C-alpha cells in the first residue's frame, strides 16, 4: 500500500488522504482551509472511490473539484451525506459573494451528489481489492473512521473525539495495523467537559443578570446543536439563527445517529428559530443568540455583533477552534473584527470556552495506545511533533503534502 496526502498532512484543514493498493486507489476527504481566500488541497488524482469522514468544510469543501472531470463513487454515512448537500451549495455561494475564484461550480456539486452512496457503521464495502468499513468517530453525528483492508489494515480517523457529548458517544478503539490519526490538539489538553459547561453556564448567567446579551458564534454542524442542548433549560430567551437550523432539521429527520432524539427535541422546543428579515430584526432583543458563522467570517452573527459593539455589558462567547486568518482568531488574539470591510474593536466581553469536538493530547495518546498499531501516521495538526515523546517505541510517520510513502 502507498499513502499520499493531497492536503492536511502538516496543517489543520484541507485534508485529503490518498491510499493506493495494487490497482485500487481511494481518497479520504478533500477539504479546504476556510481562510480568505480558501486554501485548496493539491489537484485531484485519479481514484476509484471517495470516502468522507464527516461534513465539516475542512474535510469536504473541495469535494466537487473531484467531480469536474471524474465521477468516483462517494461513500459516507447517511447523516454525513444529508448535511453535505446544503454545506457545499452554501460554500459555493459564499465564495461567489466574496469574489474569490471558485474551483468548482453547481454542475460539479450535482455530479458529486449523484454519486453519493450511503454507508452503514460496521458494514463493509468492497472497492477493487480493498474492503472498507466505517466506524463511529465521536466527532459529530455521522462522523466516521474508515478502515481499509487487504492483507494489512489501514484506518483513517478523520476528526476523532473519545468523550461522550450531549449529541453522541465518543469513539471506541478499533484494531488496525496502520493508524492515520488527526493531531489537532497535540500538546494541549482540554478542560473537562463538565467543568467547561458549568463555567460556561455561570458566565452566561452573569452576563444576562447584569443586563447584557450573549452572542454565541457557532458552527452549523454539531456545535449549534450542542450549544442548544447546553443552555436550553436555563430559562432564558434563546434565538438560533443561520444554517444551524437547517442542520438541526436534518439531524431530526435522519434517524439512528443521535444519543437521544427525544432530548434533542426537548431542547429545540425551548429555543426560537429565526427565519427571515423581520424575525432577525427582533432577535436582538433575545438574551442569547446562537448564530453562524462559527469563525465569524460571515453569516448573521456579524450583524448581531455590530448592533452590540458599544455594549460593555454584553458578551461574545467563542466555543470552537478558530483557524489562523479568520475573524474569530483575530477576535481572540487582538480583540478586533472585520465587519463589512471595516476593522472594529467591540467593547463587549470576549471569552473562549473549550467545547472542542476533537480529542485532546492525553485522549489521543490513550486512544492510540489502546489500538496499539504497528505504524502511526500523524496528520491534521500544526504541532503534531508534540505527541512524539508520549509515543516512544512506536513507528511514527510525520508525512508532508505531496510526498508518497510506502506503508
């Protein structure tokens, strides 16, 4: 078997993992780095099939590029396929609005959609001389670790989380010879989820009780729904705006992926879904507004922040990873945002709460050791070398984009 990264080897985002075994080649994910302009992976190379781990844009944002000339089968769980559809169309729309060159068009998206093939956890798929099997990755609903076998086994985790969340259960170790694993949080451990939830809820109460409002930028897929379940029982007026509402509907209508559809429905019943201009104008009166985009690079969230820029009692609570070069990273590092081309410094309180859906350093190490692979490939991380001291004795590869490796 041979391994080649078209992206995501030594950075977070634009993951594209090509695996070649005899006469069969597959690609796992093909995403972008959501900067301005978006950074794409290396150009597509011929493959027999594409396998998607989950529907965040850093893993799917360039998928339609693969369908400009070729038409490989595209495998993913039904939840991932359902959430990919609106996200790809929105990505093209945003690219066109921002005036950046689009690497794909509507026809390419439609071609990708036409080649989608739903996969079920633990059920194997034959592609050429390889057998592919999907396993839950614990990252977001529908997220998948893909295991490929032909004499030896190679598993690509995509983004992985080993702790249980309100939405889904954490990933469980699976035996494999070669483990290709993300390292987003190499060298950094997360605060315990229960502690961060308590601190988050206490801070929300503090801001609102002092007369302020809380703006929560949120990724449409996974984070919006987790935040809803975290605060819905607090008794505040909560408005939810942006594409996260469409994804919540998909979550409800795609059975078999949530820990508890009943609990999610109960939480949704306690928030107000914002649709249309009139509702958006009134939403600013809410105590809490959850809105896309999660990295503050667009979406309704910037409009809400603009109305509260001078309000020292109000707050912006960031809960997700902010890629370098995004508005969200700028807000956390310098306290500034760019809105409609103008750089502003909100007087609002800004605070970060680590609600990551990625495994932290120790969780990654424990997960790897529980699997005990013959070879480890560390990717999708800016500081992956930080894992090496805790993996002494293992055969570890730190790959680079564009280079082919024999595994």
